[in-house]
C-alpha cells in the first residue's frame, strides 16, 4: 500500500529531468548533441521511423505530440549529428516504473552504440526519479533489439498476445530491475 502510494506521488509530483539544456556528448569517438525533442522535430522523427520500419510509421504526428506534451512525467530525447536527428528515445514514469515507449536509430547510424547510449540515459533518468524498474515491449520477431536489451540487463517478463494493432503480432514485455525491491 505504502509502495503504491509512493509510486503515485512520484507519478504526479516528483519530476526530475536532466535535459533542460542541449549537451554535447561523445559516443564511440563521434560527437553528437543530446537534447529534448521539440514539436519542430516531429517531421524528421517520422522520416526516421519510415527509414527503420521500411516505410511504416508506428507513431503518427498526433501520437508524438501527445507524448511530448503529456502531463505524465516523461523524457523524449534525440541525438543530433551534423544537424540531423540520427536517434531518439522516449519514456514515461508511471509509479515505480519508467516505461520506454519508443526507441529508434537511423539505419546508417546503427551498431555504433547510440541505442545503448540512449537506453543508459533513460536508466539514469529512471534512477533520478526513484524508479525500481525499467520496462518496454518489443515485437517477438525483433530479435536484434531483444539481444541488445538482454545485453543491457533486461529480462523477459511476459508475452502480450495480439499487442500490435496493425498486424496483431505478440509483444515480449521486458524489464530491468534497477534496485532491490
Ligand atoms: C534496436 C535499435 C534501437 C538498436 O540501436 P543501435 O544504435 O543499433 O544499438 P547499439 O549500437 O547500441 O547496439 C547494437 C549492437 O551494436 C554493437 N555495437 C555498439 N557499438 C559498437 C561499435 N562501436 N562497433 C561495433 N559494434 C557496436 C552492440 O554491441 C550491439 O550488439 P548486440 O546487438 O550484439 O548487442 C536499432 O537497431 C533500431 O532503431 N531498430 C529499429 C527500430 C526498433 O526495432 N526499435 C526497437 C523497438 S522495441
């Protein structure tokens, strides 16, 4: 009960965000800018989604807008190289859990550590906000992403049947425990 109550307090009142200002970061000897996502980025984010999902766009403009303006505490961040967005991630804090809602890296920038870097940033954000777990869903067929998540300490939790509305594929729910409960 106490744990549930403290989770609710965290959801609505305790809000800590690390990205008030853009910052220069170096990932595998390459320089990037890490900053919060803004409304003006959405066109580029949709193009990035089309690039990684073979023309499909899992998130529409309104889905991005509602997430980045959500009253639920969240972090939506992107990495910029030579003025172009090459990767982004989003998460929400719900009680004691930070849930990763979206992560994508432009195809020509994959396998260079950007996905791992962004997930580490979200993990720091989760810890800063007192969360106990980090969670996400991934398509059961997306074995590359699952391998990355396992390497970063996520474990499989459950299968969500017919999770994806477009094609009814199942989702694997994965979780990383950040602190002892
Ligand atoms: C899944 C995804 C976000 C991973 O992003 P990424 O930037 O390629 O991830 P990383 O580079 O951190 O890690 C990928 C692999 O590259 C390796 N790698 C990282 N840095 C490297 C480097 N400098 N040199 C060589 N390999 C490297 C990692 O070890 C990792 O190997 P693993 O798959 O065996 O664990 C990206 O592939 C993507 O956008 N996929 C399409 C969208 C998607 O599926 N999103 C997830 C939905 S749940």
